[in-house]
């Protein structure tokens, strides 16, 4: 995603994030629908179930409309966040959804969290804060480097201009030379805005926490196929996505077209985002939502490694400290709290 959103616009025209989110839902819809037919194994039965849950029980379908709308907005915010944060910082900060998930678990599902779990969530906040401080320091260093480079370029241009004036007295030629000199400044370089990225990802975390718990409640309240639920979710998200495009980017679509900036890299980002959403839905169905959120923390290592290989973004010591803090928390939650919780649940069943 980050590679797709931060390429040089003079070489790769920027794509519309709202359109990318729309195609995310298109991919989810057809993937879920195909898998639903394959798993059902009987086309007639599959059509009957679609008729029942899409039309006969239409109010049941509308319940899915709430998370559908939320996920469309959330996905758009994630594109904004990944454009303004390096991959490692993005992944670490996005783990704040663990906190929002826990809060909505208490509020919506009425579950009680242990003292150890609340302490772990507070520790999580400190880990994310450390990483954010690292991101802001990196941004300031980049700004200082850019200012230094710009000053050097201006001084060189002024020196060239002075030499030209000494050798030429024609003012008209001097004017042309000045404009030519200014046009030789370096081409576009993507500058991150960690504040915008941070705000976007915080809102996305809140939306993710609420939508995840709300969807968990729907999925576990009846025996409707997860692939049929995903089909419903994507089906309702498609018109919502079109509405968001119309509100946010209708003028850009009118001028440069719906598919502007789309190439193989963008399609790969869309595909990975869509399939990742389906995997999350499976985990919500068959595992606890908080466990799902902690499980994704492992991807921090992969994202940081990819960021080094693709963008040469080497993590600072502050970032490494924050990431290790979070991974240590993951280890503690996985091997102590969650394991202990599972043992207690088994004892209650017996």
C-alpha cells in the first residue's frame, strides 16, 4: 500500500484512494460469493439462502450495513495513514485497535477484562507513543536535510547566474537563463506528515474496534455462513463506496477518469487489502476479536523489514525500543493471559 501511494507522481500519476477502496469491496464481493457457492456445494440451495438472507430477511441484511459503512471509511483512512507514515510506524500505531477493541468488548459484549489485560493495554499505549516520537523525530530530520539541500542548490544556482551575468549583458537572455536555472531544481520528493497519518490511523482504530465487535456479535449470534455474511457486507459497501467517490472525488473523476493512476502495483495493493479483510472476518468468526488483534502484531516485523528493503527506511533505536516493547507485550498476552483464559473456559465447560 505504501509503495503504491508514495511513488513519484511525474512518473506514476496518483490514483484515487476512494476508487481503490471501492474496488476493494468489488473484489471482496465476488471472492465471497464464489467461495459461498463452492462451500455450499449445491447451487439451488445457495440461491435459496441468498434469497432468504438478502430479500426475505431484508432487515437482517441491513444490520450489516453499519459495519459496511464503517469499513469503507476505515479503509480510506488507512490509505491516508500509510501515505504519511513509514510501514513500521503504521503497523505499530495500528495496534491501538487492540485498545479500542477491548473497550468496545466491554461496552457492547459486556465482557469483563482482568486487571492484567487492562495493564497490558496501558503498556500498549506507551509502546505506540515511543514509536510516534520516533516518527516525529525522523520527520524533523528529513525537513532539516531538505532545507540544507535546498540552500545548497540555491547557492549553486546563484553562483551560476552570477557567472552568466558577468559574461552576458543581454537582459532578455538573462531572464530566460534565470527561468531555466530555477526549473532545474530537483523533482518531486514525497514528504510525510506524521500528524495527519497519526490522526487518520487513530480514527481508523476507533472505527475498527467498534465495527469488529459489532460484526463479531452478528456473526456469532446465528449460524449464517461467514461467506454469505461477507457477501452481504461487500454488497452494501459497494454503493457506499460509490457515494464516497461522488462526495470526495467527483471533480477529479470528471477531469481524469475513474481509473486514473491504476497500474499493476495499485491493483496488487487493492487485492492484498481486500483478501486481508476476508482473513480478518474468518478469525472473528472462529476466534476471539482481541486475540485476532494481537495476532496481527507479528506483521510489524515483516512490515519493518519490507520498509528497509523497498524504501531504505532504517528504524531508529527509539522505534526498535517501541516495537520490542509491543512484541514483548504480545508474548505476554499470548503465553500467559490468553492461555490462562482458555484453561478457565475449558474448566467452566466441564
